[in-house]
C-alpha cells in the first residue's frame, strides 16, 4: 500500500515537528505519486513539495549540487526509494551536512542498504515474501482466467531508525 506508506511517513514527520518536507522522485506518476500523495495527506498542515530528480545517477548528483541551498530550506526529505535516500544521505555527508541534525532523510522499501549506511535509514518496509506469494497467486489466477482484481494492496510499516530528527523535542520553550 504505497499511499499508506507515504501517509505514515508524512504523519511521522509532522508528529516530530517537521513543517517543511521535500519529496524527491524521478517522476510523479504511479507508485511514486501514490507515495507522495500519501505523504501530503499524512503531513496535513505542513508544506510538502516535490522535486523531480534526474534518473541518471551522475546527473542526479549534479542536480543535488546545483540545488543544495534549496534542499537545505527543508527540515526533512522523503525519497520515494531507499536507493535515492541513501544516495542523498551520502551526498549530504560528503558536503559536511549532518543527517539528521541538519536535515532528516527518509526512504521507502526497507532495502538491505537502508540498514547498512550511517545513520541507518528510517524507511517504509514491505513484506517481500508476502509480496512474492501474492504475485505468484495473481499470475495463477490470470492464467486460469479467474483474476477479478489485478491490484493487490499489501500492508507496509514505518521502520524508525536514526536518519530522522525529532524537531519537536528540541524546541526551546520560553516562559514569561
């Protein structure tokens, strides 16, 4: 359920005090759109913007360099895939921009690399085994002419790790 995964991301970021959230993707259709739309719903009341990044890695890194100042106007970046999230995290760190202290980064998919970077990436996890089993069952149904609905939504779960900062907990409270 790509929409719900995005919604969980948006709600989590909003609950942690993030009010300026950037979604990065190489397109705004299908799965990516569902994830970003969900983020907008979950982050209701926050500014959620989208930035289209190039599909080519070298061009994407050049794009990040060119737009580095704009990126830093946000408190959190939601990349619609872990690959893009980890790539951005590394780009930021190479420029001495601290994740999550300077900017939070969150991904989607719970790919193995999300646990093997520093800081470990907060992401949305999918049950890969269930996804594979569901796909095989759908193919069988299609082959037998019994497929009533080709779209199957499977549950996803936000996996909280270290790449997102709680801004709300860091707020300074001044009393008169």
